[in-house]
C-alpha cells in the first residue's frame, strides 16, 4: 500500500493495482517521490494535464483482474490449433436448439451436437429444423460418466437450466436446493462440467451457463462458487428489440463491454410489413412464458397500434424479436400460447450470436453468415 503524505488525506493506494493499471513510468514516479501527494491531492495537476497516465488497455486490464486466466489459455489454444477443427458440442437444457442455430448462423462447422432436453414440443421444433443433426441424450439426470466418455471430447458445453424456481419474479420459488423444484438442475450442469473437464483431459473446453439476472444474491453467489467465477450481465436490448437481462457464466474469450453490436434493432423494425402496424415502444420488456409478459408498462398496454386499435405482437413477430426465423416454432399445430411458452424460455439469438462469435477463431469457420437453420 502507498499512503498519501498530504496532511488530512486519508487515501491509501494498492501498489499491485497501480502497477497493473498505470503506465510503467508513472508507477515508478509514484514509488520514487517522497513525500508523495496522491493523484487527487497533487495541486499542480488538472484533469487535462493529468499526472495519472493510464495504460491504453486499462479497461481490458480491469476486467481481466476479476477473471480467471481464460484469455491466455484461449490465446495459447489459437496458437496450438493451427489446423482448425469442427466443433463438438454438448447442449444441456437444449430447448429450441438455439445453440446450434447460432453456431450455424456464424458459419462454425459443427462436427457433433449432443443435446439434453425432455419437453416434447421443444424436441419437435428441434427435430423439424435439424433432424438427426441433433443427437438427443434425454434427461440431463441420466447423463453418466460412461456417456460422457462415449461422446468425448467436447469443445463446447452450453446450457441454461430452468429459471422458474430461481427467479425473484416467482414468490413461490423453491430455490437451488429443493429436490422437488427445477432450481437443482443447475447442479446437473455443474456436475457435467466437472465430468467433461476431467474426461476431456488436455483438450480445451469452452463452457457457457446462463440464467436470469433477477435471482436472490445467495443463489448467484452459490453458482459463482461452483463455476469458479462471477457472471457477465448482459441485456439483450443491446442487440435486439427486447430487454432481457441475463447472467452469463463462461470462459469464452470476450469482453462483455465491447461485444460487437450489429445493428440497432427496435420493435418497429420487425413488425409485419404492409399491415399498418406501429410500435408504441422502442424495446419490449422481457418476454416470459406468460401471455401477460407481452403487455407493457404499469398499465399493461398492448404494444402495437394497428388501424387505430392496440394489438399484441403476433407470434411470428415474437420469433423475429428473439432472432429466430419466422415460423420457427410453427410445428405440430402448436397453439400461439404453446409457441410463446417455448420462445419465452429461450435465448436471444442476436445476443448469443454476439457472444459465440468469439469462438470463430478457434474452429473451422465459414464466415458468411446465413439466417437459415
Ligand atoms: C430455460 S429453458 C432453456 C431454453 C434454451 N436455452 C433455448 O434457447 O431454447 C430450460 C429447458 O430445460 C428443459 N429441461 C427441464 N428439465 C430437464 C431435464 N431434466 N433434462 C433436460 N432438459 C430439461 C426444459 O424443457 C427447457 O426447455
């Protein structure tokens, strides 16, 4: 620690942090000066002629201080992987196979995509678009060590377990530990992560776990403890027409504050053309499995104006808001309510695309993006 020598100044500075964040000359100057008046006390300086010269990459350095060493691992991996392979994926709680849709959209060549899912409607949507490209493993609880040995090595483990028993929005939530609830399924992700790491041996594993941002701190801290890090908090409104604040625990080589933001997309941009539909909001609030979540604000208003009357979002528009192709969930004569139930649980394709783009340098990747599954 270095203490400011100015009388009455209570400030103390951590030398490790200063070394990490200041440019080397400034840091040495601080050490040499005796007595030393701190950055805020030194009279001679103004903000325009600042004594503190930060490193040009100080933002990245601050972020990396709170992270594990994934970045250097990933950089080494790029060097090692001169010959890029197709990616092998294990997707837990696969839902609408959003993970596969996004990888293909990014042009990443997929060798194997193993998935665990139990909802018949979700399975039907996945089968309609991907057929046997998705290799279904059934209930996550049935994925044994032997099964992982059979499908290893895995390059990417993804999953977002059900949030209904974790979310603050549900006052009757059962939490992380009640065996009757779905919150405990997080531990299945954690168990399988440990297994894959062990069985993969030296093969690098990228992993990614998602859940709602509105969960009690104690759940979040417990998840941190098991996954060994703090999550990134990202709002899908930065990439799509919907606010969807989510926590992402991962070891992907990305800086959440500098994710590429393709184009600003608002609700108006995705409304069905030629139907005189006008959006009353720029971005909609988080869509859940509940029909009421499509209504906006305290007054619960419908967000669309059509021929002088308010209207709800159509289900094809909702698909587009999430980044899915229109009619993606239009299978098996599913009702609009059932389709919303599937979409309301899913990942935002635009957000996942921004996140998974960081995987492109590591795998065989044809950079022309396509929107088709
Ligand atoms: C939050 S959703 C994940 C949606 C997915 N990320 C997507 O983009 O569509 C959780 C999923 O876990 C599935 N699930 C629940 N219990 C499961 C279990 N025991 N094994 C496998 N999947 C399960 C649910 O059916 C649901 O589709």
